[in-house]
C-alpha cells in the first residue's frame, strides 16, 4: 500500500514539477498577454495598417468609383507630381499651415500652462473655472466651431484685428503675414483648442511633491524662481506631450483648410482628382506633419540633468575602482602563492 | 482562465463587429441582369387611382423587387410619387433616399464605393457621373418610348443627356425655365412703357438703363436690374440658335467670343450702377437701410434675373401680396437677333438630370420609375394633383406648390393645361395670360454647362474659376475679350480630354475611330 502511495505521490510530484516549469509559465503568460493585446493588434491592423497601405495604393493609382466596383489604373507617382506641379493651391496652403502651426502651437501650449497654473491655485470655485476651460472641448467641436467662426466668434472683438493685420502686412511678406494675421483673427478659436492641454498640465502639476516648494521657500526661493527651477523641469515631459497632441489636433481638425481641400479632392469624382489624388495629398501632408512633430520633439526632448549625469559618472568611477581593487587583490593572491611555492622549493 | 475568456470574448466581439461593419458587397450584382425587358414595348393597361387614369406598363417584371431612388429633389413630393408608383405597380417597392444637395456627391460616392449603389440617381454634375460610369446607357428604353418624342424639342435635337455621343445616359428630371421677371408697378411709377412680348436683348438692356433713376422723387434710387443669375450666362445662349450649351458650345467646340460680349456688357452695367446692390453689402445697407435686405422686396427694381422658383416661393405668397407693392410678370429671356426674338427660341434653363446606375438589376423597371419621377405624363398628373392640394406641406409647413416646384418638360397639352391652371390659381385673366404666353415660349431649354457638357465642370474648377475671370471683368481689371481666346482653347481641351476619358476606349467605349481621332487632335491642339 505504502509502495503504491509513493508511486502516486511520485506521479503527482512529476505533474507538479511539469506545471511549475519556468518555461511553461512564461509561455502561458506570454499567450495571455498576447490575447490581451489581440483587440489592439486587430484594431491597429484594420484601422491603421490596412488604411495606410490602401491609401498608399490609392495614391499610386487613378481611381474610378463605379457602381460595379472600383477601377484602378496604375499611374505611379503622377498623382504626387500633379499635386505639387499642377495645383498651386495645395503647396500654398501647406506653406500657410506650416507657418501657422509653428506659431500657434507655442501659443496654445503656453496659454494652457498659464491657465493650468492658475487653476492649480487655491481659489474659490476652482471646479467651476476648470469646467469653463474644458467646456469648449465638449461643446465647440466640428460643425459648431465652423458655425461660430462664420459668425465671427473666432476673434476677440476687443482687439482691432484689422489694424494688427495691416501692420503685419506692412512689415512681412504676404506669405508670412497671412498665416500670422489669421492667428490674430482666430485667437478665440486657438484658445478654445487648449482644453485637453490644460487638463494634462493640471494633472502633472497636482502630482508634484509639495515638499520641494516648501523646501525652496524655506531657502528663500521666490515664486518666479520656483516656477523656473522646480515647476518647469518637472512638467517638461508633459510640455512635449502637449506639443505633440496640439500638432496632431490642429492637423486633423475640421477647421484645417488642408483637410477640407483633401476632402473636396476626394469627392471631386473627376478624372483629374478623386481618391488617388486625395490620397497623394494626404500622404504628403502627413509627411509634413511628421517633420513638424520631429522638429518640436528634438527641441523639447527631456535632457538628463547635470546632477543625474554626475551621479552616473561617479557610479562608473566607483565600479572602475572596485574592478581595479579586485585586480590588485587577485594579483597579490597570485604573488603570495608564487612566493609560497618558491619558499618550499 | 477568467481573464483568458474575457480577452477571447473581447477579441471575438471586435472581429465580429468589424466584419459586421465591413463591406456588404454589391447587392446589385453585375447590373442589367434579371429578367428585365430590353426595350419599352409601349403596351399599357389603364388603372385608375384617385380619379387619375394611369397607363400601367405591362412589360415590367412580376417579381417582387425593390428600387432605390437617390435624389436631392423635394423630399415630400418624391415620397408621394413613390407611394403612387407602388400603387400602380404593387410588386415594386420604391425606396426613396433624400440627400441634401450640398453633401450629395460625397454621400453618393461613399455609397457607391461601399458597394451600395442606388438603382436610380439624380445628378447635377455630369463629370462626376460620367467619369465614374455611374449612369448606364438607356438608349434602348428611351428610343423605344413614345413619350420621349413629346419632350421639349431641345432635349432630343441637342442631345441633352447624350453628352455629344449617340447614346443616352440621362433624362431631365427637374426643369426650371429661364425667366425674366418684370415689376410692372415700377414701370408705371417711372412712366416707362412695358416692353414687347417679343423683345430683343437690346430692348432689355435699354429697359434696364431707362429704369435706373438715382434721384427719384421718393428719395430711394431705382435700379434697372436685380440679379441672381448673371446676364452673360443668358446672353451666351440667346446669342444664336446654333448654340447648345454655355460658353458658345455648339455640340463639339466652345467659342467664348460670344460669352465675352455678354460678360463685358454685364460688367458695364454693374460698373455703370444699373444693377441693384446684392444682399449683405454696404451698398445694400446704404440703399435699403438693412444689410440683410433683398432687392426683390424694394419695389424699386424693374427687372429680375431670378430663378423660376422665386415667383411661387416668394412673390406669390400671401405675405408678399400683403406687404409689398409688386406686380411681377414673366417675360421670356430675349434673343439677341430680332429674327430669333420673333419666334420661340433657345433659352437657358436650370435642369437636373438623372439616370439608371450601371449596377441596376432591373433597368426596365427602373426606367419606368425614372420616367414617373421626371418627364412622364403619369408622374406629372400625380404632381399636379399633389400641388393642387395645399394641405400637402413640407417639413416647414409650406404647401408643396411653394417649395421649389418645377415645370413639366413634356409638351403634352393636357399636362400643361392642368399645370397652368394649378400654377395660376388666384390670378386675374391678365396675369394668367402673361404666364400662359411665357410657358408656351419656354420649351426650348438649354441647361447650364455642368449638367450637359462633358469636361465643363473640370474646366471651370481647374481654369475658369481659378482665374476668377468674372471678378476681374466685373471690377474692370480685365476685358472679357482678352480672355476669350485662351479660355476657348482651355474649354476645348478639357472637353476633348473628357470625351476621350469618358467615352473613349477606357471609358464607355462608344466613340467611333473618327471621333476619337477628332478629339485627340482637339486635345493636342488646345493643350
């Protein structure tokens, strides 16, 4: 009986050992993980990879959308050259977009930061003010924003935008003056775009350790100094995040004239334009957006601070010293052995 | 295990969702299939509904089928017509789908690219319809249908809907005749004699000049003309009877030399102060004291180039009769030469076309529905019944008669008598006479270029509108004649290119070798 039991026990033990094998566990965890990200993978393949590949295919073709299916005629890079050479509107609007984005992104981010800092203070009705600044994100979107702009709600009435526009046009060439003027003319719209950024900054400000400010205050640091030496370095990663978000938002916004131009070309339904032409436009536009994102990323990428660098350097030196010490120890041990052998001889 | 199940469920639901949202495939199959007849037999049987006797075609399928009618027409009217069609043909279900004209092409393109092509479509941009083979060749049905012989003469003589080919792709759905409205009260106030009913273009220009009085006794200036449509568009057709389209199009070539004369004349009138200010301008504010006002309310404008529907929509409404002292009567758009003016002649008109899509499985049945919705006598009998009933209203509560009501494009006297009686309800004999005379003279319509000429819209989009020629000439910065030669070359180039693209070997393939050679030469010469 006892022999039988021990056999069963052995079997069970083997099973348990199998179950507990580290490789299997890792494999199972990997599968579970994979299953968890499957919806995302499917989504990315269907809604990102597939449209990207399809739109690139479209860009290389002249497409007829017939009731019996889509007819493709391969034209190579003709759509791209057509967009650049035969249609002056796209390159012009693209140039306007680049200038206005480079100017309006810092305006939005700085405004969002200022408002976030103000909303982070201990003031009465804090929640109400936060709501006011976030409300445009919910209400003023898409067609409503378009209608408000048409009614002239996009500009600050107290500012004489006409005078600003005239003076800018007097100093700068029209290619630069026009996008800059349009920023002043649509100042309210631009500020309405900052709701999400305010929220991101606010969350980052609230996560900051208050003791740092207390310590700085004890050491006699002013509010101004605290902002530059503590607040700003701490929220620097969020600045980059907000910049990227703002660029993407501005670029995909319905109010963006290039989006409207691409849409118009897409549904023009003629031989010259259509899906292929619009896809070529979209690809070129995407490349420009990516370049702008890279430009801002390079400028605002968080650099390691001096203290961290010094700590790392010191650690490296310490490791080196340890290695040298070990080397010396080994050498002296070897020498001692040699000396001992020589003594016996 | 629970986690695994959760993940699997999520993944599955997503995949199922995606499949569900994906392409449903082209339900209409290859098009032109089924057991649909290849031509109109002309055999009918009488069927009476609501006191109207309909000629029910007997060569339609007995199967239960559904036809989708995609349109930007007046929605309540189309739904009423669809219901009546279903009563006449109980085995055919009509699915009318309305789309606002502003987003019409976008939605239609999206539907078609998703494989959800309707069976019948309306369109106002011929280039989109032709370049994408949206509409099928319906010559076999049209040519064998006796009713098509009774249409307004230019439809068949100028091949409107054939696009300079020997095939028919579209039929006129909505017809709004070109009209010149004259306010007889203004003429009385200014002591100007009403022009002859057979007036010429020169008479009209003279009237505009005579009726422009800047220092009037009542302190409010009078203007000769209030414009909605540009006079150069009217002139381009009125100039000669050989012209079959805008910009001097004769069926093959353009000649903008004709247009340039009208354009320059209109610019001269604008610069000379003979044209009433437009709404939302400083000039309007100074004249009528309100930025938003419309010159049609002023009682100080002699002639209007308004759309046909403005009369019923606006001037013939009780509000206008009560509030404004206007006496608007219609005049036919004058011809340039006295000889043409003395008889019925070509005049510009707003016509929306429609066709059967290439994916339609029951083209014979679709043709019958298309006819019912557009030029068909049975359809018009139903429309007149509907317009007579002023309890039938649109979404805003306005009787359908006052909501962009078109005119019949058939010459059938029974239909026209019914229409005029309905149209002129409440008018005195004199005014009925004006309208009757006008309707008798308006049946040689020539539509605007974008619905009737291949490549026209591309030309406007890529060249004419981009240069902003109208603005340049109107403001005096340029002379129309200086643009005429280049504009003619470009128009011919875009037309030739479109003809080859749409109807050449890679298109519908209906052009003969000689025609292809002709258009290739034309394209090369004008590129």
